[in-house]
């Protein structure tokens, strides 16, 4: 057990790296940095761009578990708010930070990343990330958590109607969201297979 991840349930990170406070902190920081990296992979779109952030959220949550995954995305939000260029870039390459970021239509999605990662991590602690169909359901569920918070935020900021909020904040992301969920659902079982092989080899040695 650790101070950051009190659950005794194993997730992928625990299968590869022994638990410890220093390790947990490093994984949380690494999860935040990984999300920031994929945030730079962007297709500009108004009012919310298509980015790699959601894929990062799914992978971080599944790999680290509920507490560490949620903590990584909380750290991501805090560091971007504080001024680091972590969020998706504007068309001119600049990054919104501070209150300007909070006032953006996309900030609700960033808030939604935190419970989404925790939700995915909670299911992964219960082995939902080890078989394709369960993993796919897990990652689609995580994406829906993001929309559940992001879309109302967008509607309030833009003064949009329910129909407009769906048109601007949901419909453009359905195909991409499914693709991201499928990618994550393929990667995690494959990673578990590799981690189990590695663990068996270590035991044999």
C-alpha cells in the first residue's frame, strides 16, 4: 500500500513497477505530462478543438488506477491554470492559462478529465481493462463522463441552447471518441499480456 494509492487492487503500473510513494508521485507527474503532450496533437475546431487529451485521460486512468489517475489529471489542470503551456494551443500557438482558460468553452472538459480518469481507473482496478469488450465499455464510459461535465460548461459559457451544445460539444467528437476508445481498448489488454510475460520471466529468473 502507498500514501497515494491505498487500494490493494493491481493496475497495469503496479504490474510493471513496485509500489512506493516516490514511484506514485513520479507516475502522477508522468500522467500529467503525458496528457499535456497529447493535448498538443490538435485539429482546430470552434468552440472546442479535437485533441489527443481524451485518449491520454483513458490511458492514464487505466494504467494508474482511480486515485493516481485522478490525481494526475488534477495536476494537469492545476499546472495549466498556473501558466504552463499544457492545454491545447490556440490557432496562433499560444496557450490559455489562469482565468482566461476557465472562461473558455473547453475548460469544462478539462474538469471532466479528473472524474473520467478516476472512473476508468476504478473499473481497471476491477480488471475491466484486460479484455477488449470490457475495456471498450470502460473507455466509452470514461468519455461520457467528460461530456457530462464539458457540455454543460460549454453551454453556460456560450449561452447555448441544449441543441447548440450538442452540435458544438458532442456531435463533432463522436467518431473520434469511438476511435480513441477502440485504440485504448486494444492497447491495454496487449500491455497486460506483455506485463504478465515480463513478470513470468522475472519469476523464472
